[in-house]
C-alpha cells in the first residue's frame, strides 16, 4: 500500500476516508498490516487491519497476532516521540547550545 489514505466501509455501509499511519509486512503470519486513524476523530484512536494483495482489509482475531502488532506499534510510537524530541526550531532565543551566528 503506497497510498496515504484508505477508504473503510463501517458497519452501517458508510464509506470513511482514513489516514494511513504506516504499513508493514510480517513474515511470521505472512500478512501485510495497515495502521490508520480517522482524521475527524480527535481522540487519536488507531485502527489496524491486515490486508490482502487486492487491498481487502481483514480483522485480526488471533491474540499472538495482536501482540505482535502492538509491539510494532509501540516501536513506531517510541521512534516518533524520539524524532519529535530531536526536532526544534533554531532562532535567536534558541537554547540548544549551537552557534547560530552564521544563520
């Protein structure tokens, strides 16, 4: 899946456009996974499904599979938290310790 959004059909048959957080492939379960959010939902709830080569979303029902997905998601969260902590805007009031006189 290269797209940044997917369309999900809810239980009532309504189409909803979701933003893809990331996708990954797992060799243990021989499946591809997509983690996505509803951009209109301010709670930040993350949804996850496996998907076929044709793009059909499938529910995850196996506890071991859920545990693996949770591990991958937690690593994603940790990585993104680390990336956000290291990014900052340099300016005249910056206290990062770098010499900004040349900027």
